[in-house]
C-alpha cells in the first residue's frame, strides 16, 4: 500500500485493542500460538526467549492484544515501524472463532490508524498460502496490492515439536517413515 486509504467510518466491534508495552515472552507466545497455530505460524515459537524479547522490544515495534468484553485476549496486532518510510504489519490475526464476523475490518482500521504516521509512504503486509483462504482477498479489499511472489520452504513446525501434530488439519502433515525403502 503506497497511499493512505481514504477515511471511512470506523467499523464497530465490541473488541478493544490494548498495547503491550513490554510483553512477557510466555504471554506473547501463548497469544501467538492461539491466533496463529491454525495457519502454522511458528517463527516466534522457534526463537529463544532472549531473541524473542529483543525482537518484540525493539524500538519501533508495537505489540497489541485484541481483548474481548470479558478481558480475554482473542487476537494480536504487531507493527514494525522501524523501517523509516516503510511500515510493516508484522502480525495480524484473530482467533478462528471470530472469523467472518467483521472484526478483521475493525482490526485493520485500527492498524491503519496507527501505522500511517508522518513520514510513512508505504505499508507492507505479507501473507502466504498457509494463511486463511480469504486473507489475500481481505488485504486487497483493504487497499493492499500484491507486488511479488516468492517460494519459501521450511520444516513443518509440527514435525519440530513447536505445534501439536493435530494442529492445522487443513494443511497436510506428511510424516516421514524412518527405515522405509
């Protein structure tokens, strides 16, 4: 996205966005897992505690929890504003139970209000084929434009023990058979 989207009314939601000034590593990972496990988010799970604390504690990184009326954390937003004129929506998501209820539009409106600051000329968000099937269409509807495609490979986080084997059943888990010819 290379231009701030036109102003429109803020979508309503009973959810609140709460900034985590210095998130505890365990709490961050628990929310990261709740939101991202269905899509095999794993990068923050694979980091050492020290690396994760340093990453989310960097100047310019803002971490938010999405909280419901009962105070339960049901989503996350992580913004990386350390890239000068380019801002990145590093993580954006809600627990699967909230999908399709309009909360994503509310969360994106909140993200846009925070990310478009003086000096920002481009906002980037990444997605992949493992993400929610409607993610790319959602991002496009918000004004993002696809600019490149890459092929990345990585070990399945379920095989590494970072996520349980039964996680993300929509994504095939191909276990190797040791000793098979």
